[in-house]
C-alpha cells in the first residue's frame, strides 16, 4: 500500500480574509510556532507519505518561504519529496480568469502531478483544520473497504461552529458508506462533517478529473461527489480525536485559545511518534526576567518577557515590555510591546509594534486584529 | 568537485571530560547539553559557519555515539555541503598503523590527509569544551597580516588567576616570546584559549617531527607550541575580547549556564547577527500553567511548567509538576520534576525523573557543592540527594 499526498493551500482563504490578505491559508501562523500547513504535512509525513504536492495559486510567497526545500519535514528527497504546484498557465492561455476557482480546477491543474504518481492512493487535505491523525489507519480502512474515495469525518457541535459559508455535512449508513453529501451551514446539534481529509484511489481520482475536464464540470463536490453517491463507493472514516476547523476570525481566536486546554494540547502535540513538524528558526530559549509574571499560556522560544502574560499564545521572538499586561491575546512572531501596554483579546500579526502605554481591547467574539508590520 | 579551501577547521572532540563526572559517563564532553537547547559543540561549529569556514573535521574518540548522531550530516549548522562540510574523524586503521589518538597533536597528525585533500593553506585548531562567540575570520586576517606561522588566540585574564592557564608573553607587536603552562609567577595575563591557526605546511613539518620524537606527549600545548617557539618560528598572540568560558568542570558549567540569565546577560544567545545553531527536536511551544511561578529563567520549547522555577536554565521537554520548587539549577532536558519536589543548586542531566517530594541539593547559600543527577536516573519519591552529591547513570 503506497500513497502520495496532495494539499490544497488556498482553499478557504476568504474565511479569514484579514490574515490571508498577504498569505495563503496554508501559511497562516498558528499555535505559537506553526503555520496551518504544518498539521497537514506532519500528518502525511508521520504516516510515511514521502511525496506531497502542494497546490497553490496566489499569495504564495510566505508559503514558499516556509516550506523551502522541505527539509524540516524530511521531504527534501531525491525520490518524491515536496512539490509545489502553482497554476499551470501556458503562453497561449495566460488570460484564463478562472485559475483554480474551485477544488476541481485545482485538481485539473495538479493532474500532471497525479498522473506521474505511481502510488496506489492519493491522500488529500485542506489547510483550515488542525488535528493529529494516523493516516495509515485511514489508508488501511480505505483499502480494506475497496472504496473509491474515503472521507475522514468527525462529529462537531454546530452550535459552537464558527465558519463563514458552508461545511460539508455527510450522512453515513451503518456500513460506513456515505449516503448523502451536502454543503450547508448547520446551526444546531451534533453533525457529522467531512474534515476534507480524503483518501482517493489514484486511478479513480484520475478518471474523475479527466471526466470533469471533458464535461466542463467545475465543482468536485457538486458535480462529482453528489452525483455519484450511488454509482461510486464512498466511505466514511470516523475520526474522534482533537479537531478544529478555522472558518472565521472568531474561529481562529477560539481554536487558538483551545490550546490552553490540556486535552487539546495532548491530542495535538502529545501523540507519541507523531510530532508536528515546522520550519526551524533557531531561536534561543525564552527569557523570563525582571518582574515577569506568566500564567496559563503557550509560549514559543525566542521571547523576552518582562511583563504580565495571562491566557495567551506567544509566538517566537515576542517581546513583552516592563509593566505590560497581555491577557487573552495572540501575539504572532516578533510582536514587540513597549512598556505599560495593556492588551486584551488582541491578535497581532507578525512584526507588529505596540508603543508604550497603549491600551487595546477586543472581545472573544470580535478579537482586535492588527495586520502584519503594523505599528500602533 | 575539487575546490581548494583556504582554511579548514579541526575540532578536537575526543576528550572524555572526566571532570564532568556523571555528565560524561555516556556522552563525550562536546555533546554535553548547554543553555537549554544547545550542546557545547554548537558554539565552535556555529562560530565556524558564521566565520565563513565550511569545512570542519570533528575528531572523536571517547563515547562518540551521541555526538555522531547529533552532528549527523551537519544540516543544522548549514554544514551539509556538496564539497567540505562537517566530517566526523574517528581513529582508523591505516596501512602501517592502527592507533587511538595519543594526544591532541597526534589526532591531527593522523588526519593531516583530511586537511591535505582540500589543499588548505591554513588549519584552524579548535576544542569542543569552550563556550564563546568568536569570528575566526578576523583571527585569520590577523594571522595573514602578521605573516605568522602560528597564531594563538589569547584572552586577558585577571593576573591572580593567570597561574591556572597557559600564559603567553608577548612583545609589543603581538609576537610571542615565551609560553608557560600554568606558571607559578606569571609575567603576563594573556591566557591561551586553545584556538590555533597554523600554516598547513609548517604544521605538517612539526607534527611529523613530533611523531618521530620518542616520549613526546603529542600535545599542542606541551610539545608543538614550545617546539615551534624554540625554533624561532613566527608566532603571534591574537587578543580576543568577549565572553569565553571553559566548561570543563561542574562548577564552571553551572556558572556558564547562569551567565545566560537576566535582561542583559554576559552571553547573549538571542543575537541574530551571530546565531548559535543547534539540532532541533520538533517540540510544541512551552506551556505555563495556572499556578506556575517563573522568575529569572530561560525556558525552552516542549516544557510544561506547573510549579515554581527561579534562576534556572531549563532545557527542552522538561515538566515541572505542581508544587515543585526548582531554584538555581540547570535542567538539561526531558526531565520530570515530580509534585512537591525541591531541587536547589543542582545540575539535572537529560531524561531524569525526580520523584514526588524528593529533595535534591540544598540552598545555594549554605550548600557545600552542586548536586548532579546523571542521565536517565530516577530518584525515588521522597528521596534525599545531598548537596554536592553526584548520582551517575546506572
């Protein structure tokens, strides 16, 4: 059983437009030292998938910078390794307006990559989800069931879901077969959704994409999946581990703060033999000096903390000045806070500077966001 | 692929580090963890790459397994090069001889072929037991400017401590006229840092001569340097200013770690213009719990702090449970300090488990020494380890 990976880097970008203005969903910083793609990539690498294509079509500078040659995920390989798949535009067709408008467009663009794979299965993943999943088990279940496509599903509480737009809600019968698939926005109760982690039999995926090209289909879910529920064999693999889906700024804030919960941290970072890998930055250990007071927080390396930090996530290289109080906030890489600053429910993007004495506050449902390189 | 290298570094990493006792039973001294996420050898290796030296031979002999794995292909230091890079040089069997390294000079002698392969003009000799940041390129420029055969980096030490070092007496132009190993009545305070640059051909001649001298200790400090001086070779002292510490003893290792603490530490590892690289483990950010108290500490990724930590350097993946109090200590990594345990003035090696309520060492003000717990040792719940005690791994 062999498998290659395929990651959709830009899908869902518009859900957190503020943060993806200058980057892909895949390169949105998360959890102190990661980018969202790290979870999808690590899940694949930890399941011995050593050939991964990353489909992207705009804003991908930060993504390329993050991934480099893939060595931090052990994907700098002679055979396989990581391949970035930008849109395929020929010199005769440079004005195509619909480059990667949809997942199907993205798959069409990646068909060369897929065709060159000799692996039996293709594992697909989006970058708006956070989980630590054993894909080997999914692949085994897929192979055993003889499915064309297996959706990794999970049960969510619709009441707490914060997603702009829709989520893929699935219905599964007792045998594990997917009987219905609908893009919708559930508002209450427990619902089973697809995580958008999918395993496809390679030959099936190839035939579907080729057929979509010939028929001019544009939607993978509406034109292919929904129409073939009976003729094809779609299965569900129920995943019940820690799972988060980022679908809005509020959701980003909530998913980040969930890391302060021990069970969530264990489920993401504490799984034996399945580390979450990321780009190495070579930061020194974090320094706590002066009157630093810090409780209930996730802190990456390279920080210098001289003030008070509570219930917060601090990325690498954050400076918290003397007399400064940071509460319920997310400070991304190299955020600098001067002295006597007060922050509550604030998200600072990379390299933000907050001058002495500033008082900023948002609230849980509407965190105050300061864009990259902002000074306030 | 052949490309001439101007300068090749040879890093002496074979020493046992016997004065570090429990910390070096399984590990060569250069691989001893330092500063939370580093190992001692990260300093000379990072200095090399930051100085533009991309070919480094690491001479290993004693307990090399951890060190070999740590260095690997040199990727963390950007020393995974198509030509050159970092290479491990263990003793090997030659056509005529098969010897352990008999001394520092003999180790280089046995590997001169490595230097010759790159047709290097200069050879930089380093050791793996010092913590410092130094631009070797400046030293090389000095060496060339002086037209020296050998340049030795020196550090001005307080006169009263000079008798603990190898002391260089120099003329006003920096040339060395006398070298005395641990002199009783020093006439200079310029201490050798164990960092040498040689012209390759000159070094080769002296190594061969030394090898053919019966009874020689085959040592740079004892034989090669005095021999060159006696023969009137051009030898210069390169004055270094900045932080430098030999971490060959338990107390100096502890002190050097403590020198990293505070707002303006003596040794700043956060300086992005002179990074110290290390092999990283993929660990989560540290988590600080609701009741944690952290005062004046450096804490590394992967840690979980629920108790109290004061004046400590805490390495990666350490868990300090609720109610535990750790003070004035160095925790090298992957240790668990159990609930209510009290650790004072101690060095805790990697993989150690301190049981609930155990007491390690005593307050620094009254303790007669640093308590040391060796790699992978488990201290039972409620046990007592005296100040200054040394618990080696089993």
